[in-house]
C-alpha cells in the first residue's frame, strides 16, 4: 500500500478533456449533474467508500491495489493503481474554471514523445481525445495510454500501462476507478498545471512512519 521507493513510470507530463467541465458549469445554474465521473466534489455520489488523499478521493474497488509514494511529511508524490497486468497512474492539477487544458497538454506530450523517438497516435475514447504509444523501457517495449478529464478548476491525468494501455477494452476495474474519482478543489488560487495537494490519511501516515522508524533500527531495537 505504501512505498518510499520511486516506482518506474513513463513520463510525468500532464493530461485530460471532458464532459465534466461543460456539465459542471451548467450545474452551477441548477442544471443536470454529469452522468459519470471523475466527479467534482459537489456532484460526488454518496454512500461510496473511498480512499481520501485530500484533493483526490479514490473509490475502493475490489481487486485494485493502491500504491502510494509519499514523502516523510505525508505528502503524496505519486499514486498508482494496479489490477492484474494493468496499471493506472493518476495526477490532478489546477486549471482555469471556464476552459480545459487537455488539448494543449496533449499536444505537448505528443511533442515530447516524438522528440524521444516515439510515435504517439491520437485516438478517441470515452473522455475525448487520448494518446497511445509504444515506448522502450529497461524491461523492453511497453504500451502506454494517456487519458484525462477537464473539470472546473482541475484536470485529472490518467496514464494507463500494461494490458489496459494496449487494449482499452481491458480497463476493467481500473476504468471503474477512473470514472468514480472525486476531485476536491480547494478555494486557493493556484498557477495553472500546479499539482493539487495530496496527503496520506493520518492512519496511513502514522503506519508508514512507524514502519520507517523500525526499518532504521537494528535487530536489537537500536538505531543503525
């Protein structure tokens, strides 16, 4: 559940567009809420068990392992969900209230990939335009797929790896997680694309701190 080691990932670029943004602006005038998530906090369905990471709440889906990389203060630096031979890396960023930034970000991801000798393809998915590519890793060729969602003053970036990247039909439970995310955007003014703050729940932070302290002590309980 918790790791202080930096997981291998492809490229930390930004991502995502959607119906969530347009729907949320309408909903401010008592219009209909979006039909599916990722949800802005004001539209989140009740009665769903979620892991609370502050700006991002992740629905608990059976079989999905949540791997969180955090700093010693409990600030979350990376969130990766694993289901079988598929993984989903999540990020959430500040964005303008009235316009999405995924189109611009997607173009930058494609440009960066091309500069690295990778040939990305743009395809249409349930949230709009996505990017897919095959990249080279130390373990060999790997498929990646960038998906995302523009919301009111936030953008979720989702990076699929493994089977779900090669074949969107194999998203399974990871797709359920993405559509069930809840974004809690604070009222603070933030630069566009700044990562929204994520924190471990107190019990997880305390658990991790205790494990770290034990690890730093010798077999006889003395500090190494």
